[in-house]
């Protein structure tokens, strides 16, 4: 979620910057450039602080392993006839 907000903010900033026509800068602007730089730094600090102070996502811990008592089972080899000859297969036997 944080990455999506950051990407949207970056995209909006780039779109706004491309739509605004730059004006020629001169030393007689009365500090307008400095005010713009300071305003941009302040806005960046506020947005960065809001994004950084978001709480981390909650950790999820699933249920632990459980022992289920059941009938005792074991594997046994069993011979069988498949129509062509005798073969051996493993079979699980539960009591």
C-alpha cells in the first residue's frame, strides 16, 4: 500500500511539473524562487514523515503443528498377479 501511494504521488508530481510552464528566473523576483524551494522541501518532509510513520503490517502466525492420534499404520510389500506375471507393490496397512 505504501509503494502504491508513493508511486501515485510521484506520478502526480511529474504530471503537475510538466503542465506548468516555466517562467524565466531573475534576481529581482523578491525571493519567489527561495520560497518555492522552501515550500517544496517542507511538503516533501511532511509527506515523507507521513509515509515513514505508517505502522508495519501485522504479522500472521498460523496454527502450529498438531499431533493427531490415529490407528497405527505401516507399509508392507505385497505380491500380486497382474495377468502377465508376479509383481511386488508397497501397501499401507492400518489396524
